[in-house]
């Protein structure tokens, strides 16, 4: 295993990014998080949005400069695309590409559209990535707390010779130099990111929680107890793992819980699960997942909407929102849908 090179602020030229004009396309989760941090770090930013749309209103409420996507691109040196992956290719073709110039930097926070070829940048444009490893609202809250979230950077095309310095400087301006920046490639970021969210972070967790919840409820236990045991406590366990690894989690839980982990966890997640994980990974690697995802959204996303509705109707959501209301009152929230 190669040792890991981590870039922190002391190794990064923090100034170069301040001399560039940055068009942040979109003011959603990442547009808000990255964009507000850039502005607070002294960068020259214009938000390319649908004028009069929700994002335009939200950004203006923060006193930020907005423009149409076309005008923001024309004005800029760097175009950071922070709109949903499934619409990037269309917006790029119609509203960005016609205004791109040689020597500009086209930036992404996920390699999806470049890696699978849905976006094919024009010749002479630098193609780079700065991908914070956190939701946009956390990118913002950590920055405000004087900290930062780690970011990945990658350079796909470097015509100007300084693309990596630009990516590092941008990463620093969004706060990631305080935490650590790691270099990767578009391919590696895209494939591992998709796999991580499918197998563990979103897909794996979601179905592990819901299946365990259903098991307890179907066996006659109270849904409230079930929620506490298989969902509420998960965060506490993950906090321990985050701080000191699985070993520290084992140190903190009872011997009973640790014994149950070794002897029962492996009955739930086993070599068959690994085979299914390998299958999911190969669908990511051969591009069939990406194709399916793009087809779903270009054909009206009926299936996606149906699945979302079914998930929202699950008993755990009703029970969970009741319990969270009782126990987490007064706690300030990262997400306020009217503002960010
Ligand atoms: P998002 O919140 O879903 O993006 C919403 C923004 O996109 C809004 O400003 C919205 O404008 C705009 N938008 C939607 N459709 C549009 C259209 N047809 N034309 C113009 N603007 C449109 O996106 P995101 O989750 O931040 O993701 C952005 C990128 O960051 C993606 O590549 C994603 O993979 C990557 N990323 C995301 C996260 C994350 O935590 N979310 C983490 C790491 C990387 P309106 O208000 O006008 O609708
Ligand atoms: Mg991810």
C-alpha cells in the first residue's frame, strides 16, 4: 500500500484562487456550502442560477451575486458545476459549452459525467475536481465552526499547467485545507463514491435499519422500542467508530454486545453479501448502473418517484419523526429548506 499524501493549508498556495473569477453553477446543497465558504474566504464568486427561481431568491437573501448560467460562464475563469448529476450533461450542452473558452477550468464535485462520457469538454479546457466528502450543509457548518471537511481533488485534463494548484487552492478556500485534501482520479472517485453510497452509506444502512426494524415489529415488539434499538443508537455507535475505529467501539460496548458482533454480524453480512457487493461494483465499473440512472431520469423518473414515495410511507418514518420531536427539541438544524 502506498502511503497517503495529505495536503493541508500549510502546503497549499491559498492566494491563486482569489485572483480567479469563479462561477458556481447552482445554489443547492453543495452550491450553498462551497459557494458561501468561497465568498467568506475572499473569493470572487457569481452564482449561475435560473433567474427568478428558488436558488436565485435564496442566494440573493444572503446578499450573494447571481446571474444567468450563460452570463456566469462568460464572466468566469472557473466553472464549478453544482447541479444534480442527472441534468448536468443537458445544461452543459445548452448553457455552458457554447460560452466556454480555452484556458478556462471546468470543475466538478463528482466525476460521474466526465468518467462515463456524458459530458465531453471542448479542447483546451482544464478539467478538474474538488469533491468535499460531506453533504453541502456540513461543508458550511464545519467551516463556520473554524474546521473543514476533507476533500478529494483530481485532474482529468491540464492544458494550463496549474490545474492541480487551482484545485488545491479552491479546496482550501472551502475549508478543506484545515482537514486534509487527497488526490485521486475521476475514475477512482466516481466508482468508489457510487459503491460507498450504494453498499454502505445510503443503500446498505437504509435497508439494514428498515429490515431490522420490520423484524422486531413483526415479532410483536413496540415500534418505538424498535426505532430506538436499530436506528437511534446507530449514530452513537458510528461516532465511536469515527473517533477510534471499530476497536474503540468494541472497547466501549459491553462484552455481550462485542460477542454478539463477532458471532452474529457475520451471519447477517457474509460471503454471499460480498458476492452481491461485487456484482454491484461491476455494474458501476462497466457503466450499466450509470446508464440505468440516466435513462430513469431522462424518461420522467417514474420508478424513482414511486420508490421515494414507498420509502416515505414506511412505518419507521412516522415513528422516527414522533420520537425525534420528543427528544431533540430545540436543537438547531443544519437544513432549513427555505434558506439553504
Ligand atoms: P442539488 O442540491 O440537488 O442541486 C440543486 C441546484 O441545482 C439548485 O440550485 C437548482 O436550482 C439547480 N438546478 C436543478 N435543475 C436545474 C436545471 N435544469 N437548470 C439549472 N439549475 C438547475 O445538487 P447537489 O446535491 O449539491 O449536487 C451537486 C454536485 O455535487 C453533484 O455532482 C453531486 O454528485 C456532488 N456532490 C454532492 C454532495 C451532496 O452532499 N449533496 C456531496 C458530494 C458531491 P433551482 O433552485 O432553480 O431549482
Ligand atoms: Mg459520496
